């Protein structure tokens, strides 16, 4: 029966259309070729496209031979698709250890494919004959053939059953594992595919008169995978967007970390100023520019006076807080005139460019003006937590004039000038002069030798009597002396400031206190009459230590002496730092019975303002006033101090008395006691015993 040319053709074009769709899906699936799921799906699509073409050719076959060729094509494609479908479902449902099973199926179905092409009619039928064509309701006519099924064909169909069962189990487990969307889509395909296979078997056995639907069922899988691929692409796009956001965030974090790393590398973490590394970098640039332009460069090296003792006595948190405030004030005072940096701790440096052609006098004037501004910025009180602190700075200046000196030489010259400023009483400005090199070299020798002086026994105590107006010995003052094997006799005025700056004053001060207490105990036990007490000078940095009062009390107990036999002398520099704590510790010492004296009165700062707050027994007038006591103004000034002390209930000791005339004037002014070379210089134990033996007694 020939097809009606006017009839509507649906089934045959649909098979060709499905073949085209299958080939298209095979290509599209290669977008995800990196994943096994899509690679297996692509091969399945190619095979299914072949079956669709074979099915279309079957329906248009005019002879048994044409029908046999189309059936062999269909059967071969289905045999090839089964292992790929197994691989696809295994990868789709995340099956582990699928490779051995897949390899076995490839071998089995590969043998069946070969058998299919070798058999005359293929694996499906033993023989083939033409049957009545199938006329569909809309008039389309499809060729139809019949034959007996082969045993090997039946075996091949039976092999598909366990694969379908396995696929159903995997789909269920995939659903239970939480992949519900993917499992439902796959389940729909499997249901349609099983239904189409049953439908095909019913057609083969003549039970149903219909066209085959197996090829169309596979379209459900292509739809499933298309939807899945689309969703995957959407998910990948979202992931890519998220990854891009993460990358941008990571880049921002990396840039912030690099910026922070740069800050850490070139910024001092305490002060926020450029650090030593940045200083080196900027110095190289400025020195090179000065060399090229033949201009001058002023180096100002600023070092805080006694800052080490703030750290030692109050802790690094207070010290760091003070440094931050100092840096803020220096930055404000600098106002961008010079490059300002922190060299670490309390050391600051400013590099001021001096234009070419500037006279040397004007260059020095500019540098001194900047140094003065920086020093002036530190005037006034610093409030750090509960502490009220005062700090000053010494400044050394050196000039880099074109290409005359190297940068390192200029820096060392500024350093020597700064040390000279400290040696001259601190809070000073010094410009480098060539002769400073020798003074700095001696300072370094003192600094190095001082550290070993105590271990070598080079430190000794000498004692200077304090006498009443009738020259009767009232008390003694213990004075430390250094007899260096290398440097000879070194004055306390020279080595004590260095010891204070380096921190060596703490072990030296502890040794002086302990040695003096031991001597008091020895004299007391041997009956030596040395007066009411022995005075020991205490560094402000010792007094600022929290454990100082306990140390003094331990020394009294260790050497068996009475608290009243010891007087501690503090200088007005103790008022520079943490006045409240100093006053509290002085009260604690007085409560123990220890006497307290204010030494070098008049040489410090704001002493009159704080004098009434200090728990004192004695006021010691500095020798600088005694030297001028012969003048009317000097006499008036000393008399005022004596009268003020009397109103405060304090005894007065005049230091540095060297002549009988000075002694007479002091006696007239009502000064209680004198101390100096007029009565007796500082002497050792033996000479002191001789002096005491000659001294008037009660």
C-alpha cells in the first residue's frame, strides 16, 4: 500500500527532527565536557540520533532488505547507547567505583554490536517479512515488517532489565541524598523509557498496532539534561559572580594587607611617624638631591631627656602613650618644614633642606629656629592616663654641605652634637663642631667602663660631714666616687648623667644604698659617733620604681639600723615625672621613720609651687647660690630661702661652703648647717674617723 501523498506526515518528520535535536544536544553537552556526566550524555545523544534516523528509514522502507538495514542500524545504536547510558546515570547520581562495571558492559555490548552487524537481519529478528502498512488516524502511512525474535536478541533485552532496576535504585538514593530536583527529572525519564520499551515489545508481538515510541522517550532525557544544563549554567553564573565578588574582596584584602605591610615597614607603630626604614629611603633621596643641587641639608637629632626612666618606673604603656603625644606635638610644630621621623623609642630626626646659596649663618639660624620650635612644643604637661608628666629634649644639629660629607658622617656628627647637648645639662641645642668628636669618644668610654665598674670594685663611697654653726658634726652625706683603671678618677658630675641615661643608675643606686646602710650598721656597732644620720642621694628614677620603698626597708632590716639613721636626698628633677606617685612614696618613707631632704634647691623648676606638698625634713641650698652670697642680691636670695624654710619647719643645709666669710654670713642669716670644703671634703672611712675624733662634741 503506497502512502497517500495528501496525508499529513507527522511521525517520520518527527524522527528526523528528533535526530537533529539529539545531534544538537550532543554538541551543546560538550560545553560541560570537563564533567563525565556531560561527556557520557553527548555520546548517548549521538547514538540516539542514529536510532532516530534508522527508525525513520524503517518506516519508509520499500523492501525487506531496506527494512533489515534500518533495523540493524537501530539495534546497533541501541546496543551502543546502553553502556553510555549506564555511565551517564552512574555519574549523574554520583555512583562511586563505576569504572569496572562500565568496562564490563562495554565488552558485553561490544560483542553484541559485532553480532548484530554479522547477522543477516540483525540481532532483533531471525527473518523478516513485509506486513500490512500502518495507517495512522491522520492518514500517514508507515511501512511495517514482521519476524521471529532471536534468542540472542532476547538475551540482550534481558540484560537491560537489571540496568533499569539499578538506575531506579540509584535515582531513589540520589533523591534521599538531597538531590531532589535532579532525581525527579531522571525518574521521569526512566519511567517514560521503560513505558516505551514495553510499548515496543507489544508492537513486536503484534498485540498493538502503533508506531515505536522508544526514540521519542529518549527525548525526555534530552529535556531533563537541557533543563539540568540550564540550571547548572545559572548556578555556575551565580558561582562565577560569587567567585568574582570573592576575588574582588580578596583583592581588596590583599591590597589592604599590602598597604598595611607597607605601613608596618615604613611607619613606626607607636608614634605613627615614618620609621627608620623610611628615614633611610628619604635620606638617600635628600642627600642625592643636595649633592645634585649643591644645597645644604640640616640634620636635627632630637632625643627625649630621661625617657628611659619613664618606661622603667611607669611601664611601657605609659611610655608609649607619652611618645604618641610627643610625636603629635612635634608634627604640629614642624608644620611640614622638614622630613620628621622616629628612629625608634624616644629618638626623633628632622631633615631640613637649605636652598643652595644660603649663607652658613642663615642656614644655622633656620636649623636652630626649627629645633627651638620642636623643643618648645614639648613644654607643658602631658596627661597619660592618671599620670601627669613633663618631658624635655636635647637636640643635636649637623649640616650636610653639598658633597663635602657623606650622609653617615652627617648623621654621626648630629649624634655627637646631641650627646654634647645632654652633657651640658640637657634641654639644650648644640651644633656640631669638630672638637666634639673627642668629647663624644670619652663619653662612650665612660659609658662602656661604667657597666663593669661595679663588678671591678671601682666604685667607692666617700663621706662628707655636715656641720653646725659651731662646726660640730651633725650628720654625713654618702657620695659615690669612681676610680677607673682606664680613665682615672671620673667626676660624678660626668658619669652620673650618663648612668641615668643608660639605665645603669638603677644597679649603682641600689649598691650605694646598700653600702651606706652597711657602713651605718658597722659604725653603730663599733661606737663611731657620726651624727644624727647619713644622707644618701636617690635618683628620681629609683624613687619612681614601685618597689623602691620595699627595697629601702629591706636594706634597713638586712643591716640592723634604725630608720632615723638614714636620710634620703632627692633632687628637684624628681618633680618632672609623676609628682603624685613621688609624694606618696616620700610619705611612705617618712612613715617608716626615714628622713627626707630636697637637694640642690633652686636649680630645678617650679620648686616653690610644689615645695609645700613635699614631706620634707631638710632643704639643701645649691652651691650656685652660696658662691654669690657675698653680693647683696645673693645674700638677699639666700636669706629668703632660709626664712621660707623656717616658716615651713624645715632645717637648712648650705652646700658648697668653701670660706670662713661664707660661713659667717650663713650663720648671720640663721642657716642651721653647712657642708663643703671649708669644714671637710669628701673622705674615706679612715680619714673620716680622724675628722670625727677632732670634731667638737656635745
